[in-house]
């Protein structure tokens, strides 16, 4: 069954109810009460079951998660893959004296959390800092590479091409690159540095397809039509950041989290 566009709701529910496609183990991991409560509260905005199912996640896969930050998706991927699969976390590089303190704090908290091998299995943590450090593993060794809400950072740094190249190198032929990121409407002018956090979907597709990938499907799983993508502090005006403060927090909570594209690329 092939979908060119999926809207959360009816069409997606039909897909997930198709025999052989539902994944009860993934549902169990997502519903695990040991997941941090503040993270589980965001499931309605981040749609982890629908998103990971769309990307074709299976428990026996080798998966690379690029820039997991605090590990929101790692909390799901680690327990799900621990028995049959392998998770590689391509995290921030801590070498050097110029690493921001909050990077060190978040990376340290991430390492402390996933050190619980009974829960997470043996997650492999590697430094990733394009364009200098882009080795994601043995060439052709991964089934799935994922990155969530990170494209704007790599666009600002001018290294998104290096990220795509690294994903292509580590993936097996036919392997999948899954990308979720904040969507800038196509009729808006794209800030070359994506300082608002929003990026045009067409630019991401063009970058990936120029580097050996084919767009298999684009889904609306993480779409939010209430998001106008023109907020004072960009995506950080919206939940959970709410950078404008309590005075306008109710208005931004009513919008919800950012409008996001969800793209599934296949290595040619």
C-alpha cells in the first residue's frame, strides 16, 4: 500500500489498521509509564507511533538518530530496538574548549539516562559535527537514518548537504532517511540562515534528491494548519518554548507546536 500524502486521521487510521502493519511492540514502548511524563505529554503533537511507522521502523533494524539532543525519540527507539536491533546516537561533539555549556549539560544528561542498559540496551553514542566529523558508521550498514527538527540548524551552518551525504553513505541500498522539520510556506521568502527555525519543504527535497535519494512519500502526520509560521521568535514562540513569556503564552498554546513536514527518502 502506497501513500503519496497522509493526513493524520482517517487515511492514516486506515493504513495503521491494515493487517500486518500495526506494531503492538511500538505502541507498548510509547505507552510505557517509565517514559518521562513531560515527554509523553507531547505525543499528541509529535505523533511518534504514526511517524515511526511511516518511516518503516522495525525492531531488527540498525537505526542512526542524528542530533537526538535530550533524547525525546531515543526514549522510544532505544527500548524498541534493544533486543533485536541497534541504535546509534550521532550526538554533539564534545571535543574542544568552545562547546557551549548547555550542549555539555544536555549531552551529559542524555548519556546518564541511556546508561540504563536494561531499559535502553547498548546505544552507541558517536560524535557528529559536520563537515569535520560525519562518520555515522560502516558504509552500507544502516537501515534507517532519522533526524527530527534539526534541519534549520544545519541550514544555518551551511552543512545540511554534509548531513545528507553522511546519511547516504551509512545507509544500505534502499535504506530510508526520515526527516521531520518545521515547515516554511512555499510562498514565503526563505531566510538563508533559517533563523526562525522554519525551512521550505521543497528545499529539503531538492537537497536530498541531488545527493542520491528519492522522495518516496511526504506525509502530513505532523502538520499543524493553525501555525502561520510568522511569530516574533519563530518556532520558539510556540510550545514548548513559549519565548514571548506568559503574557502571550495562552495565544501560542492555542496554536500548538509548529507545522512540520515529514519526509521519507530512499537511497538510490
